[in-house]
């Protein structure tokens, strides 16, 4: 009997991605079962009961979903972030959780620079704006996305600085960035800062007023990571005390209504999370997820495991 691989996506993969996933799984001798556009967690719980592997996008893999999965061995989040998966429950049940790092990096980087251009040119409202060339950009966290942000920004002629305590200084030089020793130094130097840090226990609300207030005049904060890493009380204080401050993100903060009411023209939020919303990223992440499942089930390859 073929192993059942469930692809569960409330927001479906592109057709080419689905076909690519099917090809990888079919070649391995596995059966792909597709659950798309579902609106109820109950549908996911029913579908996952006899699955040995699960591929999701931003779908919530909760404690209840994991409890319903009698045969599940691996969950792969097609994308970089994996805070939508209950890692503790998965670990307790011996289920491996992986992400697909790097597959969305270029898409996120292009979005970050696109957002910067959009606001620098006053949302294309017909008035005179500014250029990115010659401006200082700080890259806060220099993993796959951060390095791609740096590469695109250098193409715009920006002066790029980077901070990441987990990366060797030589990697910054290789990526064309100037390495700084602290987040405080990064924010005090750079007019633009691109936030790329994941939402971990020690990073949630770590972007606070003390850090933001160090930014020079005409500060622009660009967040294509997670809204949780920004302390929203600090964000509101920054808007209040720094009339030059602009916040740009592909995920609106919880305080979006207050910002919209009090600070029009000083922010832009996309209608939904947009970082990975390109056909290329969609296809790359989906196929990578399928290949990782095959590698794990056939050979025990757990290279991208994110839980213990």
C-alpha cells in the first residue's frame, strides 16, 4: 500500500507547484492527497488521520490536528517560518517538523525593496519623492532572506550594513555588507532597516522604542518577517514622537486601526502576507517540501528539522 502524503493548503499552491509535488511523490512511489480551500480545522483533522506526511503553507497544524494524525511521521512547512506548527505537540508524538529555508528568499527580498521604493516615491501619488541610491540600509538578521535583501539593495546603490550574532563576519563581507557589532549600532547608523528576524521567544517584541529611537532622521522600518517581533506600544510611541518615522510591512500590526486613524501617509501594509507570493517561490517551496519528505521517509534525512 502506498504511503499517503497529504498536501493541505487553505490558500492553494500554484498549479505548477502541485504538479511538481505530484511528480516528486509519484516517482518515489507515494500517493499525494490534496486538500485545498478548506475552511474548517475539522476538515484537516479528518484528512490527516491516515497520512504519513503533511505539507502545509501557513495552515495551522495545532495540537488537535497532531492528535488526530495516527500515522504522521513528518510535517513540512513550505516556507521559512514555522510558527504555525505546534512544535511541542509534534515532538511529544515523535513527529519531525521541517521548513524549506531559502526557497522564498528572493521573493521576500524583492518585496522589501519594492516596499521601500513605493514609500520613497510617496506611494506614486504624483509628488516628488526620494531615491534609494546612497541611502544606508541596515539588514537585521542576515540569513537567506537578509543576504538576498543586501544583494538587491546593493544593486540600487545603497550602502548596506548588517547585524546577526550567529553569522561569521566573513559572510557579511562576501555578501557585500559592512558588519556591525550590535543591533543598537545598526539602528543608529541606518535610515532604512529591513527586519528579517524570526518570531522566537527571545525575539518577540525585541524591536522596541529604545532601538527605534536611535534611527537617524527620516527613519524607515521595513518588516517582511513577523509582526510579533515589533513591540506595538513602542511602535505607537515612535509614530507619536518621531513625525519623520515611516513603517512598512507585509503584515499589519494589531494596532493598525489606530495607526491608520492618527498617522495617515506614514505607513503601508499589504492586504495579506505577501513575502512568498510569487509563482517562483510557490513552486520552489512546494517541490522542496516534497523532496524533503522523500529524503526523510526513504533515507532518514532530517537536514531541515526544526524541532527536537
